[in-house]
C-alpha cells in the first residue's frame, strides 16, 4: 500500500471548517491576479493551490481580476491570464472583476464615513508618510482627522464627481495612529486617479486601494477561504477590521509562503524591465519564468502541476531549486515525447563500403518508454551521413566510446561502423570522416559478434532537412540576482540563448508540423516547435537537457 499523504495546514483548516459545518459546508476560493503583467511560475503555485483545494473538497474557485489601478492594467494581460489558467487545466466558477463592485465599494466607504470611521485627508503623500511615524514610535494624527461626518460626505462626493486633481485628497480609515501595526495607522482606502479604466472607461476618477477592495470583494462573493502569500500577514488585521465594521460576510484570510526560485526573478516590475529594455524578446520569451514563457519553451501543464505538488505548501519563506522544475519536466517528457534524430554541429561521415546511390529504409520506435513504442517511423540510410562533430576525436582518450582512428561505435537503429580515415582542410580542421560498416551488424538482427560500448545518432545527408534550433539556459548566472550588489540585470547569463541556424534533422521530424508535439532529440535534450516556425523554416526550442548539466558547470566554477 502506498503511504498516505499528510494534510497541509490549509487542508486541515478546510476539514475542520467542514466538520463544524461552517459556511453551510461550502468551500469557495478565488484566484485574484492584478492584470498588470503576465503570470509567472509563482502564480502557478497559487493557481494550483486555490483551484486544487476547492476541487479536493467539491468546492469552486472564482477568477477575480483585481483591477483597481487603471494606469498599469490592460485587457492584453486579462486575456493572457485566462489563457494561462485554462492551459494549466483549471476552470473557474465565475469570471469576476473588482471593478464589478466599484459602486458597492463606494457605498461601503460612505458607510464608514457615516460611522465616523473614515475621513477625507488633504495631506500630501509625504505628509501622510511622516504622520505614520515608525514601528517604534506612534504616529501623529492628521490635522484633518476630526472633520465632521457631514464635511467628509461632501468632500468624498466631490472627489467622486471629479472636482479635485490626482493626489489632492484621499480617503483614510480612522483606526489607531498608535497601533504597533503600521497598516492600522489610518490607512488610505481611496485615492484620486483621473485615468481611463480598461472596463469602466471614464466613469470613475477615484479608485479603492487594494487593502480596502480585497476583503470586501471576498465578502461580496462570500469566499470561504481567502488564500494569500505571507507578505499579507500584517494586512490581515485591517482585512478583519473592515469586515467587522461594515458588518458584512466574514471571509477569512490565510497565508502561505510564496514561491521563490533560484536563477530567476519573480518581481513583475523586474520582469517588465527585462521586456521593455530588450533583454528578452517578450513576456513569453522561453527564458522567462512566466507561464507563457514556460509553455513556449515546451513545459507541459502536467509537469508544472507536479512541481507545485512536490514543493508543497509552507508557512515559511524558502528558495526552491529550479532543478526540481527541470526534473519534473524531464520525468513527464521522457514518458510522452517522441524520439527523433537531429545533428546540431555536423560533420560528414562517408561509409566507404556502402554503395553510393543505395538507400535503405530502417525503422526506429517513436517512444521506447511506452509498451509498443507508440509505433515507429522510417529512417533513410545512405552512403553519406551527418554526425555530431563531438562524436569524433583525432586523438581520443581512453574510454572514448565513439569515433576516432580505429574505433568502432553503433549508429542508432542502424549498423556498427569503424573509423578508418579522415580528411582535413588547409587550416587543419577535420572536415570528413571515413568509415566502413559491418553489413551483418544491423540493429535488431546483429550477427556480427562485434561488441561496442557507444551509440551515436546520425542523419542521412541525402535526406536531411534543416531547422533552426534555439538552445536555452538559465537567464541568470547567479542563484539570487535580486540580492546581488548593483543592478540585477548585470547578472544576466550571456549564454542563456544559443541559436543554431542550420541543424540537420531526420525527415520524420520535418514532416511533423504540430506545436503540441514534444520531441526528444536523441542524446541532445527535449525540444518543441516554436511559434516562429513556418512549414518552410522550422524552429525548435530546447525545453531542457537530458541531464542536469548546470550543476556540473557551477561546480567547475
């Protein structure tokens, strides 16, 4: 029997709530992204958590866009977020927007004013920051804190009507300027922004702050478990205070540790810099940690869900090794990708005892990891082949089991060959390798009795097709670029992308123009067709190498 998985702390909370018949036995979560950028792998963890938790307990999840800042938001980001969530394999109960609740949130603010719990403040942002004091000293009340309820109603209505400029006035909650929690020192709950909103147009020129809109939106939707990352722990008292004072549905906030991963950055602001300053091609550049970038690179939804499951749910911040993500995609692709042969750094091999003009059609299974191999494909074999330059050495060391003078190796799905000679150009570079083959050593029917330890891949020169191949490595050369001195962009890995303009590929690979198919280029890694491809010019992205070679490189230093 398999060992039973222990519950994480959120599952324990949900099970306790269900046992106590809290919220009438309902489980309703929400995923609330701000549409100001593309989602990244950290959001994938939150998506898997919110949707997964609800699914586990026969509940539902809303997709709610936190669109309270019209300056940074765009419908492009809304559509990309919806695509990412669907691609990961999840469906939301309702598609909602905080902007759906602007009228109701405005009424809530009016209620707080009526109760003497909110006031309009004319102080500048610098003055408000000074009034708040610091964690070891209490703040000082704003000179506008004791405005009458009537005056606050009038001023807030005038703010809504567009009478004042940006920054001229704000609405603050009246809580406690001596609170040890800085978030409780009369936080701003509304500010003026004369900006066009992607959904409400120019209807509003005042917008709620996140801390005000968040809990109230949860309450309006009757969210039972509002799951946030750890940086929102000090915000929870304000979340609870607002719900309590407004006497509305008591949603409850719970916090977990966000996903931090080495050799990358997770800040949307930093990712936007990389895009805007041309360090990467776009938000979906395959080096980016965005979900769209990972998708373009060839990652599968299953591999990302497995990664999120393996890292679990913690209450303490930590940094996850990107090698675990790479392990998850290797495990998935090893079972699902079709094997193909591609030569990335070619050198010509001539089989001197194989008749010129003769073509033999060999057979190779599509996936040896699956029973039956998922069928097979035809491999044309001829007098001249392309092989990898690294598979030949003029002066090979011991235990080199590929080709060199007098050395023998097997050609994948084909014959055993022995190197007899090679040709150099005027600069001393090897340009051609001459070999002989053993006719009775054919794979699957070998009666030669020759024992070789190596196997190399190849492509027939006569039948080879060409493709561009993009080899991706980690975007940064240090583990935590955000913590290094100076600009984080100074630590970008200059070798994060290598483009091979003309690689030689077997015909079966050239004929498969399906962007959903994943391939293992034998001995080279896992690859996927890029969106830049055309039927005339294929472009392949390397998803990941066959083994974790990065750790060795780092160790070498």
